[in-house]
C-alpha cells in the first residue's frame, strides 16, 4: 500500500496507545467500528492486492473514524454520522483541503486544542427525514469556519474538542509513519 496509510488494526492500536480508553473501550472496539464504518461507506478504505478485508486508512480517514467512534459513544446514530461525513469532506475550494484536513492542519500548527472544535446543533424545524443536524467547526481557519443561523437551530447538542481528541493520535500516527519510512529507506539501502 502507499507509504502514508496504515491498516485498520494499526490505526486502532495507535489510538489505544495514545488515548486513555474508558472501560470496555479499547482498540478492539475501535477496530470493529472501523470495519463497520468501512462497510457502511463512512470511510473509504484502500485495499491491498486481492481486495482483502483489512483495509488501509490515511490520516484523514483514520481521524474521521475516531470522531465517528466518539460520537457513537455519545449516542449519535448512523444518520448523524452520514451527515457529518458530508461536512468532514466538504471543501471551500475543489482543490483545497477538506474540513477534516483543516482540522489536522490546525492541530499540527499547534492551535490550542480546546479551540479546534466540532459543535453539533439540532435543527428546530422538522425535516421530512426527522430532525436534522448542523455541524460547525471552530479553530480551523481558512474561511471554513461554519456559520450557523441561530433562528434555524436549537441548542448545541454537543461540543467535541477535536484538538484534544485527535492531537495525541495525530502525533502517534506521524511517528509510526516516520518509523515505517525509515525502515523502508533502510531496506532499500540494504537491497542495493
């Protein structure tokens, strides 16, 4: 696979080693959920030769899985996750980064973790599919800070500190990728 991806199990192990899991919320639960997110199209995993079950995720896809995982822990359902997926892959510019890409960039720039947030608002008015949700990002800059009209939304359902949730994982992913690149470079020197 490409040098900037990791398997589902590697992602769950990194998350397990960088996050203080709650009781019963270890890497195995995240691994099962990542497989479920992949099966439901919430993330698009890359496949190795033969399309084996174990897929590969880049950092952005892996972070998306962690956000979905956290929201499931808070009781949000698949419909909210599908709506959030659209918000996370949204781009202001077709060639620019996605909202999740901007979240990761803000974390890497060292923006104060409490400033990088996802705020989920429940709509006041019922839509044909039920009550919808609006997602607002803060602290990511580049004009992608979503503005929510107060007359269309109820109270914020939840504020998720993306910086706190993802900063240690992002650093762990980057460290693991650096080790893999170093190992590959060393292997290439030996094989010459």
